């Protein structure tokens, strides 16, 4: 690739620390290796790098000065929330300041009547719903990582959850953002009204992977909590039948609150881990939830059961009470860590496909398991076509990591081929940057770079992520023709 | 003037995927008829403002109808676009799947940009099933009570899909499962509207053919937080979106209307008027104006697409 991997320069580090120390308290700066080591990666542990400096600002004024200082000194800045991201979006650089927003933990205002919460970006996703619970309200997007991930990270990735088919993604549930551009200029996007004058900059900022703005305040929409919810667990003896059952539910005019699928290896791993009561003999299980008033739930559950039966479900269980409903979901929500127990490492992919292509893509993944000699359980946000194949590998074996990356690349390119996308919710980061060259042409990529320049002319905010340079694509294209074998697979690919 | 109506037709529609892709010149009415045949709909309930409305115009204008407050706006349902930018380059953003975070979300960003950034060639939209049951209720209430009621109901899990208040009468539409609509109707009370009458009423609100919209006074659209207190201007008012949209037929000076909207935490657009020389849209902050100019340059460096259509400066 074009860019050389930068190295940590001790003299430069001293200079930057001195400049930031001029206005930041000592506790807000880390630069000794033992202190910065915990920040070397996010949830994508295959990629690691030590940051030059970690800054932990506590006020917006400090964020602004950090950005102004770094802009003046030409130091790149990498924003970070809780570091649960799965695409390396918060991966540090040895020549950059890692800007941790972890201390922005206050809920500034919660207005139950207006159904909004104004929160700082370091507030955990679940903490918003917990704070709203006493008014019968909640924040709808619920990524499986919701106990740990921050709303700032959610905004940057446009995160989804198991309920987003009905309730939308982050972009559908955020009303306004405040923050700073890399130059340290304050910006406010959106409002507490339902729209704002001018272009929809909110839509651009959400999902921009920390490349356009540093977010310091998020206004989210709160929804009234449904009175009741029940989930149907259905077994299928064939994965494709389960896929067709999903289509049948949608075709019947039902928009379930959640519609998730797990194949047998994923089901077994989850069952061993949390004892959710899953059918471990089924080729795949579906979890299909209805919510609303008790009467509405009964009506919908009956329709869902009839459709699933008609689609060939071999077993149907409906949750009888809230405890059982949560138990059924616990296995799905813990699917990643459960898979983590059966393998030293796992590599989580995130393609979205038209649902009707599910069978084709799963067959393809099955063939790749054989080709690369690696196992790959699948969990699937079936309702919206977002597939998470989990390749099991051992990171201590560089050869296995290399095969894993090739496996992943082939799956993502397949997703594009069948009309889908390389990432449904985890973002491009550093991980899928090469596949961006497959999904987009040079002119779209150029447009992305131009948008980046409109916000950050110096290109200092989270550089090297999300959008590949055209030079990089040219090189990847060449390599790809040779069979996808990357030189120096052990090096992090910035 | 570029007439896009020749570029018409639905390119792909798979009801079980909840996605439809249509060329920009496809008549909106034709697309909606196709969706109805499959029990589906454009959930943002777009206004047509005449028989000639096209899919591209609908997305470019970014206007949503009565269902907006409960289900979302046009931009919430845009999944992907194919466009021609100001340099004549054909570009594709987003796609035909529900979740897609590859690259900046340019497709949503272009919704509502009034054709000033790119010419839409094709759009992919998320569609939803039509609700199995629908019922509209009418209640007599003054403005303060109506605002209070709409916001109170908004805090409860009720299947309200539209609200409209004018001249002391609040109309509420419920949509959803039979049981949910029945339970909510009992809770809200009021007089039920006959099915036909209800359909005509919501269509007239959406299309602005309701008598409220007649007359020569300028029509202002005030988008404010739903909980904003009553806004006092000379003239007549129609409130939608649970309180978040306040239409005013008023001859009050633009500065007064804009100040009232800003004070309420929102913004005002001069929606229809004989005289629009003062600009239709609320002015932007200097930081945002700078970003708008920069983004306009990205898509249309020569400034040939709808110059001055949104703001005189670009
Ligand atoms: C077990 C597990 C399950 C998961 N399940 C889901 C799931 O169901 N759905 C889903 O969508 N994701 C899921 N994720 C991925 C991850 O949790 C989300 O992407 C989450 O939004 C990241 O939040 P974070 O606070 O950890 O952000 P980080 O990982 O710290 O950062 C993510 C990105 O956000 C940027 N960023 C962070 N804060 C700011 C800020 N204030 N301003 C600007 N940029 C910022 C960073 O630069 C980076 O690019 C899962 C991850 C794990 C480990």
C-alpha cells in the first residue's frame, strides 16, 4: 500500500505532551507505554498500535483546545469511545493523539415530556435506557455491546441492534449533535424539532466513523416502552428453510420487533455458555419477537406462529413470561462471547445481503470453511439481512490469521456480488478498507474524500480509516487479481 | 430546466425484502399503486402537491406527510441512490439493503437537497406493510389542551399515526393491529370518523387542499419541538406531527415569524407565498453556511444545479 506505517517519534511525543500539558491537567494525559498499552486496540484485536499520546479531556473547552493545538502542530487525532468497535475505527496511530471521550459521562438533560435525552458521548448505550426507565421510556437501538459501548461510538458507526428492523438504527433515533471539526470549530447539527434548515448534515455525520466531527453532545429520541413483548423460538432442519420463513413473515405484513437467526454451531456455542434453552439439534433457530399492547402481542404472536409453522418449523416455543423472553434473547445477545469460548480468537464479519440470497451466501461460506480449513458459525440479523459470520482462528498463528483475512475478504466480496454491502453496522474502519474498493468506484471514493476535505481540509481527523486512497485500491486490485494474497499480512494495514 | 419524467419505471421490487427501487421520473402515484397491490406503503406518506409528482421530486424535496412524527421522514427510508453530480459523473451511494454503513451516508444526505447537489436518477426506498386497522377520532379542544394531550399520548405506547389540530378541533389517526387500535380508541375517546371521511381528511391535510390552506396570506411552516408552547402570530394555525409542525397562514413580517420559530427552538420556512424575495429558508449559522458552501463545491463545483434554489449564496 501507499502509506508507510508511521513510528513513534520520542522527540515529537515530548513536544506534543508539552503543548497539551499547557492546558490539560496531568490526569488527562497518558504517554508512558504502560499507560497507553490498554488503548492499543479496539474490539478488533487483530490490529494493534500504540498511540503517541492518550488525551482524556473532561470539558468541551478542552476538546476544542486539543483539536486546535493538534491542527496547528499537524498531529492526527483518533477519537475513541469505549473501544468496542469491531472494525478498528478507534485503532491508534503512533504519530497521533488518541482522544478518549470516556470522561464525558453525564446525562445532561432528560425531558420525559419531550421524550428526549441530551447526553455526553461517553454515556453508555444502556445507561440511557436505564435513566429513562422510570418514565416508561427507552432508547431503542440496542447493539449487543450495549452495556459497554458509548453513544458517541454508536453515532460514529450508525450502530444497530436486534430491534432495528422496527425501531431503526442510530440515524433514525438521534435528533441532534454538537461537536467540533478538526480545526476546533464548534458545530451544531439537527435540533429538537423534527428537521432543520439546509442540507441533512446529521445524516452525513452519523456513521462517519470519527472522520468528520468529534462529537461532544448527542440528543436522542426516547420511545415509550411497549407494554408487553413475547418472542417465538422456532427450529428448522434446514438453514435455507429458516431463511424462507423469514421472508414469509415479512410477506405476511408483519414487522416483528426483532427477527434473528442462528445456525447450529452458533446455537450450540450460545447454549453451552448461557443455557438459554435453545434447540441444539436444529440446523437453525429463529427468534421472532412481537411487542405492543398485550392484545396486539397476542394477535401478532398467533400470526407469527401460523406463518412459521407453514414455513416448515419443526419446533415452536413462545416465551411465557418476561424471564423466559430475556432468557431466549440472552443466548443471542451473548453469541459473540459464546463463540469466543470455543476458539482462541474469532473474527466477526458484518455483511448485509438481500434476504433472498441467504441460502446462496451460507452455502458459499460453507465451501470457504473447507477451502481455508476454518470453522465459521453464523448469527444473522435476519429481519434486515445483516449477516455476522464468525471465523474461528488462533491469532498466535500468523498463517491462520492470514487465511482468516482471506476468508473474510471473500465473504465480503460475495456480499457485494449478491447486491449487498461489506458492512451493515460495524463500519469499515481499517478492517474493510480494501473491500471499499470492491463496493465503490473511483468517483464515489473521490467524492467521499472530497466530503472529508470539506470538514477537515488537512485530513488530520482519524486518517487512513473508512475510505481507501485510490492508490491503495489500485494496489489492492492488482493483488486481488493475483488471488487476494497480501504481502506482509502481519503488518497492520493502515 | 431538465425534465426527468422520461426516466421512469420501477427497476426492482421485492415485497418480502421491503425494498423498492424506482427511476426518478416514475410517477409517485404509480409507485404507490404498485405498493398498495402488495399491501405495502411509503410510510412517510409523502405529499404529491398535484398529479405530476415523481419519485425523484419527492426525495429531492424531502417532504413527509402526516405519518412523519410516528414513522419517520423521507430520509429515514432512503436506502440508496444513483445520481448525476454537477460534473456529470454518475455515482451510486447506499444500496438496496436495509443496513449499510459503507462510506458516508450520501444517499440520506441528498434527500431534501432540492436538486442543488445532484440529479437523482434512481432511488431505493424501504417500504412497510400497511397497517391492518386504521381509525380516526375527532375531539373538541383548545390549542393548549391539544398540545398537552398530543405530548401526553406521545409518552405512551399508543399506535397514533397522525394528528391535526385546527380551530378547536383535534383529529387523531390510529393505525396498527386491530386490538391495539381498538384499545387506543377507547382510551382517547372522541367521535369516530367514517372511513371515507377520514381518508379524505388526511389526504386534504397532506395535499394542502384542506380549506385551511386556501386564501392569499403567505403559508409558513414552523418546525419546532413538539412540546413548544403555543405560538402567537396574527392569522390561522394548523398543527400536525404531535405538535412538532405548526402551519401558519399569516401576513406577519418574515422576521417576526422566524423569531417566533427560533424562540420555540425550531425554524420557519416560507412555504407558499406570492413574494419570496426574502428567501424561503431560515438562515444558517456561519459555521454551517461555510460547510454548506464546501459541500456544494464537492458535488457541483460550477454551481449549475438549482443555483439559488435553497439559499441565494449557493
Ligand atoms: C460483543 C460485541 C457485540 C457487538 N454488537 C453490536 C451490535 O449488535 N450492533 C452494532 O452495531 N455494533 C455492535 N458491536 C460493535 C460496537 O460495539 C459498536 O460499533 C459501538 O458503537 C462502538 O462504540 P464504542 O463506544 O466502543 O466506540 P469505539 O470502538 O471506541 O469507536 C468506534 C468509532 O467511533 C469513533 N468515535 C467514538 N467516539 C466518538 C466521538 N465522541 N466523536 C467522534 N467519533 C467517535 C471512533 O473514532 C471509532 O471510529 C459489538 C461489539 C462487540 C465487542
